[in-house]
């Protein structure tokens, strides 16, 4: 969702990339096809993050893209970004259109956009699951996936807040989820027919006859399970749908959020960076902000996500990496805490040291821990002096192996497969030029510190 609480009465077409509607004394901004939730009063959406963080931040702070309603966005002085982990739109918000008396509805089957689900001018539409309300008050959905052992598995409400074991969301597995029999054709022919079968083969192997609710990849949550998120969606903006930048896991997708590319990396095994951080050929959003004198910080609890690209070690820590407690003090207006920077990345606890304090919503973490963390962030801003000129984005790095019915759109990057034309598994960077600029010569590409045998080069060769 998105909001600049000082601006009122604005409205934009979805084709412009944003929808801003004045309501509740605030502005709701929906970023089309991006998994973001904004807020100065919060927003939540649904697609990949890739270039969006760079484009929006640069657009607001450096004065580009006046078509995105500068009459409202030019009042924004602070952008706050929170990226959580591993949930598809259908898994979290597929049931949003079916809340009794709710603000949203599903696409009209007789009057909708075949590619995007919702019509561009229908701002009350979200492209979630296709369901009907039964007389017992439960949802019966037609979205389904084939199962090797028996009949199709239909989307169902999952009462468990902790999915265990984790679902398959690796590079190879996700391509099979997108097109089970022809994973190399997933980009051009998304079928979404492999969620059940792939997870039965890898992460949640069948041990005998199954019930209709034994495949959590097809599970979804509702307003009872996610009351805070659904309340945000009801009052502020949410995207129609969302997708990840890469058909794959966390590290490549978070790299897109910070560098608009994963520069050839396709596995989270590569997440521990070389000394000083990865150095993408075209730099990062952090480099751009420094170059343009935009103040920023990455507030962290156990490890900062920005540590992939800037120093974070026992001997050297980038000065932009600050404790989460300081963020809470700054947004509350504590005189001794100093001012809030123009851009604030606020990280959850990733469970790097212990999963008992993990709040990133990555399975099997209880999803309500993430809500509690986001509630603290949003309410801290809402009750402080920065509420009047801030926007909060809430997004998810990738689908986490959970089913989603929507076919991902092609990224607008010409004929190239990736934004920088670096092929998957052929990592290139500025770590040791000219050798590191050669395909596969980038740091931590043919080996890594987590699982050397499961590096990006080897992983790419599996498809």
C-alpha cells in the first residue's frame, strides 16, 4: 500500500504505473505489478522489485517521471522500504476479494484484461483466487494443480501459520513449478502446473494417501490469519498482483531490489559476499543515492540485507548500517536520535543467529510474527512526526514455493533475458577486472562459502 498523508484528491491511471486515490485524509498509491506496500499510511502490492526501488526512489528524490503525479509525490520527504520473505500474492491475498463488505472484488470473467486480470481502470479489483463463498462461510476455489498420486489439488484455506518443511523455491524447482514438464520453456509458456508435483518430489515428499489439504503449496490465508495486513489492504492501496524478479530464491531477488539485477547469481548459496561486498557492473541503488547526495540507512536486527554490497564484518561496517532500535527512536522524534534519512530500508530479523526471534515470515516462521514486526514499524511512523511526509513500501522477495495462478509478465528490457544481459550462472562483476568481467568470472559464482558444490554455474547447468 502507499500513502502520502498530506496529499488529497489525486488519482492516476494504472497504465501510468501507479494509482493514487485520496481517502481517509491520505493518499493511497498502488504500484501496478509490483509487490510493494507503501505507506505514510501503508501500502501493499504484488510483483518483483527489481528496478522499482531504484526507479521510484530516483523519481521522487531526483525529480524524474513527472507523470507519476508530482503534485502528490513532491511532498514526500522520506521513503521507508520493508521487504519480507517468501509468500505469493495468492497465498496471502488471494482471498482478499471475498471479504464480506470488503473494498475489493475479483476480475469480472466477462469483462477483464486477459493479460493483467483486472481492467486498467478498475481500481477496486485484485487478481487473486477464483472462489465462491459456501453456505458454511468457507471459500471453495477452482484454482488447482495436478498431483501425480491422485486427483487435482484445489486451493484451500490453510489453518497452519507455520509451513513445515519449507517449500521448493530454488532456481530449478521454481522453473518446474512454472512449467513442470518443460521448465526451460517457463519464460515463454507459464503453465503454473508444477507446484504440487515439484514439492512432492523435493521438499514435501508423499508418504502415502493424501487428504485435500496435505499440499501446503496450494494453501492460502485470509483476514482471520492476517488481520493487520488485511486491514492495511482495506484502508490503503494494494497492487492487483505481484511477482518476483527471478524464478528463484531469496538472494537473487533481493539483489534485484538493491542492484536491479542478480548479475548472474541464481542461488542463495551465494549469499555470503566477498570481502567488502559484491560489486555489480552497473552499481547499486546505494551507489546512486550516495552519488546524488540522498541520505539513506539500512536498519537491521541481526544482519543488514545491504551487507551483500557494502562492508559488514567484525573489522569493517558501512556507516549506513544502523540498529533497528535507532529507527524506532528516530521516527518517534526522540531528540537524541537524530533525523530520519530520506530513504530507510528496515529489515526484519532474518533468523541468522536463531530462528526464535525471526520475523521475516520465511517458512516455517509463524506468519504472525511478521505482522507484529510490521505493525510496530507502521505504528511507530504513524504516531511520530514523520507520518505527514513519508511513504512506506511493504513487499516480498519471492513466492517461497507457494502457488500463484497469474502468469508473470515479461520485463520491458528489449530482447535481452536480463537487465544487464548477464546470463544465469554466468556471473560478472567488478570484483577483479578484467577477469571478473568474463562470463562466470564474477565473485562467488563457481564456488561459494555456503555450499560450494551448489554454486550458480552448476545450478544453471541443471536446466
